[in-house]
C-alpha cells in the first residue's frame, strides 16, 4: 500500500516514521515557485503520521494513518498525484526530485 505525504516549506512538514518508507518525491511548482513537496511512501501496518507545524510556536500533530487515502499500487499513487497537480488553466508543474 502507498500514501501521499505533503509538506509546505515554512508552514508544515510531514515526517517519515516507522512503517513508512519514501519511494518517490516531487516538488509542486506554481508559476515556477515551489509551493509544496510530495512524497509517495510505502506504508506497512497502521503507523502514526507526524505533522510538524513550522510556524512559531511549533506544534506536533500525530495522526493515525487510517485517515489517509491509501493506494494499492505505486502507479495508482502517481496517478492521484498527477490528478492533484493538474490545473490546465494555471502554470503548475510537478517535478520529480531526489529523495
């Protein structure tokens, strides 16, 4: 199973923990500027997801992974990410990056 994790620099970041392993990473660019970072991760079991609010004061939220959409295959997760990033009338680009 796979999940899509999102981070926004200066706002919040989603951290990998036990039961999550990064498979691919993408930057979401709007008008050439990075607005979000996505990680497709393989999920094992029912791990907790850690989301850290980067605005002062930093707040750490730990949520059960059961609340995240899960995808049976890597291709299903890629397709969903492409769907999330497709806005034909706007200058948006999804760029695969090293992780």
